[in-house]
């Protein structure tokens, strides 16, 4: 199994790298593409800076304009969060959560981590074109792909369906330009039962701001109350946090970003942060290096401090 997975992974990387380098497309060519996926790839292939005489827009505005343009198409499916596949190493895997059910479980330090995140516009151009209603689905998986002794199990899957509304804004805030206000509801669960069950429901708000090649997104949330008798993890927000901050800087075709969540407590303050660097790898995908440290990388690991380093490929960036 280990050899099979390795061959498949390197085949994907090799096929991506083998693509011939073509001339950069023009903005008009991207706008006239009929297929939504091809249009997004075309936009991602545009060179940095002004294209065909167009004014160079700040990085967050460029991203939002791509999404709005694709959302005008019927049956559009858009990227929601970054989509990636990583080979990762964690020196201290969380075995304690599983030992009650499998005392002999032996987890490996290396595993594959991937995220799939998609969004579908439900009502585009509400309120004279100022807002959009959408539904989204995100899945983050941790796969013990090289652990043939344990039949290569998926150690953890986190599923997050959500519904939200995005409102387009444009006003200054502390030297930045506010471009996006969004709010919605999210359910996140690992799909397990009994002692391994982890889930919560949240109402969230997003504030998106930018300045040239820098973008800042603030996302506070409120955990919706549950019946104490049915609550599998009553203190999950103490580890997964009450607010998330994403900051990113785009330098040419590279993106440097920080994702931070914190429980906003003066005592027993806990947080988790993720540092990412994406860079050109082939015509269609990017390379990605990611480092996580802290609490709340996944639901099953929420109350455990984790350090993980990973490298892999990125199909869709956030800037």
C-alpha cells in the first residue's frame, strides 16, 4: 500500500511538472472562456501586474472579481478555501483519543493531509448587485496512507457545510480598504460516534480588507448553544478559538500567509497558527509548504498541542 500511494502521489506531481509552459493568456481570453473551471485557471495564469492595459488591482479585489465573474455563469462551482494535498510529519501523533477503542493502535508520524473546499452561488447579485447568497462544503482529511500495518486508515475527517451571504463593500479602515462583509452559519463534525464524536455549530462574520499586495481577513464567531446532555465537547471553543485572523502577502506568483485562531481569554489563553508559502510549481498547480503549531488543527486533536510540517501541491490559493 505504501508503495502504491507513493507511486500515485509522484505520478500526480510528475504529470503536473511535465506540462509545457505556454504563453501567458490575456484578460480578454479569460473573460471569454465558457467553462468555469477553465476560466479560473486562466485567471490564475495571468501575469502579475497590469494585463493588456488594465489597471493593477489589489490582491483581494482581484480574487473577489474572479469569483464574481465566475458566479455569473449558470451551475457555477467555485473554490471556497484553498484546495491542497500535503505530505506531512508530526512527531507526536495523537494516539490517546483512540486507545480506548484500540489499545494496540500504532500511528505513524507521517501522513497525507488534504483539503477540498467548494462553494455554489444560490442567489447572485442580490440587492442591486451588492450581495450574494451561497452554500459551501469543506473537508479536511488526515490519512495514514503509509501505515500498512493498520490498513492505512483515515485517522480523522472534518466535514464543514455552511451557508453564507457576502456583501461587497468599499470604504477605508485604518489605512486599509474594506472590500468584503460576509456572515453565515456553519456546522463542523468529524462524523464519528460515542467517545470519538466531535462537532459544533457556529454563527460567523467575516471582514475582508486589503492594501495593494496585502490582505487581512478577520472572522469572529459565536458557538450556538447545545443541550448539555447532547454536547460531546462543551469546551471546544477554548481550543478551537473564538476568532480567526488570516493575513497574506502576494509577491509575484508567491503567497505568504498566516492563519491564526485564539480563544480570546486572558487566562488559559490558547491558540493555533498556520504558516503557509505557496509558489509556482507547474502550469496548472502551485507548490505549498505549510507549518502548524498549537491547538485545534483538527477536531479530534482540538485539545492537544500539535506541531506539523508539510509539503505538497496546491490547486487553488486564497489570493
